[in-house]
């Protein structure tokens, strides 16, 4: 139907929206009757298609960064409050900005901050990452506070965007949230890797995620990501997760490392961070304009020092 020779708004939407968005079955919202539903997980969708999911870190708190990253189509954005001094209020704003695009948010709190998980999920995170897990008993506590009954004991609130704002039937929301959210448990020490099979076997755990940075420090080889001890531990975590019918994930610092991890069966990889991307862009600018006579008083070392995969000098 047209008016005065111009296409009506619905026709224009139909021309530009992917089929799964037109149907209202994906995640965002129904553009035609304006009824907002809880978002489906893009990460879980990738897994259902038999594909791995790619994440990147947004640590800078300006919501435009997470918004832009989500609009650029990344599967998942990792937001952190373990190492970052980011409040729940700030994280909520960042998560809300992400919802403009397509990305899931995987939010990480500090070890032991179990009650924070529900608030992050209510703010709209699709995934919870729990750091420095030591054993299956600790993993069960994560499930307990991140999942509704019968899987866990997460408390209910309808006054949040995830529900959204009391507009969904309570029973439907509880079932949907348990199905669409995902739990990522990090194993980051030699003793934790030995427990990776038991951790993976906990009902409600979706991913065993190997943390190479902390593992390298705790195994006595800080920053040596090619060390045989680390590589053997990473392979064991992958093998144990997959043997338990769960998924394996990890951080990668190059495409070659990503290929190695995909060969191990990885389903969730994370590469890079907004701060590092900015630094790399500024370094490229200096290299590009330096030959024209511009000079820069750069007080930082160039490169990705802390997360380099190059052999470290002894």
C-alpha cells in the first residue's frame, strides 16, 4: 500500500529488516505492534547454528562505545566489574545502550559477589561470567543465584528492562530467562583446571572458560601464553567441558591463537578491548604521520605488551 506514490512505513521496514526480525521471533522487539519482548540470546543462537560466538570487551563507561560495538554486530560484549571500578548503575546504562544493537552482554562480577548476578540479569545482561571458580560446589552456588527455580533460587522482579517492566507473564518470563541466559564459569588456576570436569557437570553451567592471564601468573609463567604448561591446561579444560556435554571458551590474543582454540572445540572466544583498540589506532596514526615531520612525546610502550603471544625474554 502506498500513499501519494511513497512506500508506507511498514513496507520500508520489510525491505530492510532481516526475516527473523520481521517475524518478531528474534530478540529486539516487534516493530509493527510495538510490543517489546525479552531478548533472545544471540550467543545461544550462534550455538544452535553450530557456530562459535565472538566477544570483545567494553570497559570504557561511555555508553556510545558499547552501543556502537553492538550496532556493528558482535555476538557478545564482555562488561567487567571484577577489575574495573564500575558501579551497577553505570553497568546498567552500558547494558541499556547495547540493547540498541544486536549484541549479548556477558557481565562479570568479582568472586563471591553472588547477589550481584540477579541485578545484572535484571539490567539486561544475557550472560553471567563468574571468575576464579575453584570447584563444583562453588559453581552450584553460581547456578543457585543466577537461575530461577527449579534450576536455582534467583529472586523475581518485574520492574526492570529484562522482564520487561512487568509486561510478560511471570511463568513465561521465568521459563524464558532460564532458557536464554547463559552461565560462564572461569577456571584460572592449576587447581581449578583439575576440577574442570566436575565444574562442567554442574547442571546450569553452560561454558567452562579458561583464563590464560591469571593461569600464567599462578603457574609461575606470567604472560607466557605459549608455555607448554598453559597450553596443556587449556586443552584439558576444553576436553573436560566437551566430555561433560558443555561448551569451552577462552581469551585469545591473535587469529592464530583463535584457530588453535577452535581446533580444541571452543564455542566462545573473546578478543581485544576498547581501550586497546584506541591505543592501537593512535599508534597507527603516529606511524602514519611521523614521516611527514610530526613528532609525538609517547610515554607508553607500543604494542600489546601484557597480552603479547610473542615469546617473553628470559
